[in-house]
C-alpha cells in the first residue's frame, strides 16, 4: 500500500497562501520586465523608417480622445522607435508615464541614453487615431506607475497646448508638432521675418539641424554642413532681442545668449541676419555670416539677460 499525504488547510491558511502566491507573481513580473529592458539596443547606424505623420489636432480635441488613465503608443518621428505610455494628469497638456521598464528603456534610447528637456517630434497613437505631438524627455514631478524605472512623469504637448506654469504656448514644442504633422514649411509661409528668425534659432537650440535647414534660403551643401557643426558645438542658444537694421531693408540684429558644449559659461553675442522674401514660401534666412556663431568669444553686452537654463523648462 502506497503512502499518501493529505494536506488539509484551514480557510485562514488558504487566504494566506493566495496572498503569498500573488506577491510572488508580482515580484516575478517586475524582475521579468527589468530583465527584458536590459538587452534593448539600437544599431547606431540604422536607418530610421519613414513614419506616417499625425493629425494636426488642437489640444481641446485631443483632451477628449486621450483622457486620464488612457494608454497610448508614442512613436518618435526621427528614429521610428515606439513605446507605451499612460496619461496620468495635465490640464493644458498631457502628463504621462511609461507603462513598463522596457518602455522607459526605449524612451531613453531615443534620448541617446541621457534624459533632457529637449523637445522631440512624435506621433501619439490612441485607438485608431494618430496625432501629431511633441515630448520633453525629462522625468519630473510625481509618478505613480510602479516598476517602470521612471522617476516622475514627462510632458506631451499638442497643437495649441500650453505650459502649466506660464499658461503660454511653447515655441519649441509647437515646432515639433508642426514637424510631426508635416506642416513645418506651411507654418513658416505665414510668419513675419522676426518670427522665422526665432524659429531658426529655436531649431538650433533643440539640436534639430533638419528644421533649421528648412528656414534657410536655398542652402548649399556647405551651409547645411555649417548648421550641423553648429548643432554639434552649441549646447543652448536663445534669442534675447531682435532689432531691425534701419539703414538696410530685411536686415536684423539678433542678440543671443549661447552656451557651448563642455563649457558652463554663457556667451553673449550679436549677429547680423539678412532675410530673403521667398514669395508664397514666405521669408527665409540668408546663411551668410552664421559661421560667427562658432566663435566662442563674446561680441556684445546684453541687458536684462534671462537665465538660459531654467526658463520654461519645467512645464
């Protein structure tokens, strides 16, 4: 006769057993997500796929489509990489968090392994809708999704959305939204010369040579290479003031604050910008003289200079 073991559990013991199993499964799931996120890599020379651009929807419409606790997929326009998020808050724009540790790992790859306030053009997929948007890649504030390796939340802006602190639109975000919607040149066509100058330097500040090139008047290959050099050498650049040059038409003095890479010093510069009227295409920047931006020497004293690092970053 074989020996047999009959285990009789009391109701309280059964409850404790189920609780222990549930905790064990939770721990296993977190370890699995972390394990999955570690080997995620992207080839440094891989070609980004061409993605379908997003709808150019106003925030008032998006707020209804992408409601609180709604999950969505974020697709980066430049790399084609995608990850999942959940909207957790936000009145003037969406405050979101990556769903899992793997989603966080993919987002960090998009930002070259280092979190920053740099704006990036994205398409947000919610259900069967694809919406043009812009994200900033810096964890900040509160975060409530456990195990996603993301300390806080990050912001996603849409057409006409605003910064929570100032209640104003952010040009860098709006430019990335135009890019994600395929509307960048269309928006330039309706701008004043001063506005195009502001867009040009904002594109440089956001490390987007492609957008900066689109503001130039018939750029030669050497001029496009110049812009790429500017992007590689300049950490931050901000327009402080634009003043028309009274003696010559379509000529402007632009007062800038510039921070170069591997330097904590802010250089104050004054550059001359010549604008060209492109007719239906709108105003464009003549690239003559932009090579002076590569010089790290200060050229002018600027009054009432604002802090180049802090303004409108926490949005």
